[in-house]
């Protein structure tokens, strides 16, 4: 079982801004990926939600879902990237499965998804 450790998480605002500024973005109807190559041995994830999602309860629920999706798929993600996953307003109504499908689709599109190695 894979865990999201502290080394796999982007938390500082300065790190988020760096990925937004220098990274490349990919989007679908539910999620937006911002990806930047890093010089570390691991891929780090930052998870955000659109500011237009007004209720904190809903934003937190979406973030918890996205964290679980990242944790479940971490073994299939290529190393050496900083990835910020942002949920769009439309993702608020999406089911867990829809969010997971969007995540995998965007990861494949960005070529960081290695596929199932099990």
C-alpha cells in the first residue's frame, strides 16, 4: 500500500506559484493539472480547488477525494515531477469515479502515467 508522505506533498505557497508560473497545464472538464519537472527523486503533488466553490465543506470533501485518488495511483506515476491538481467547479458535482477517470486521463495525456504495474 502506498502512502502520501510529507516528501510527496507540495504545501508552500511559493512552491505552488512556481509550478503555476513555469509549469505546463493540461485540463479536462473536472480537473486541471499543472506539471513542472523537478530535480528530486519523487513526484510531489499539490491539491487545490477552484475558488468559486464557496462552501468549505465541499472544497474539503473534494480535496480528500483527490488525495485518495493520488494515493491509489501513486505507484503508476513517473518520478521527478511537481504536479498541482486543481478541481474545477464542475468537478464539485462529479462522483469519485469520474474524478479518478479524469485524473488517469490527464496523467496519461501528460505522459507521467506509467500504467498498472501490478
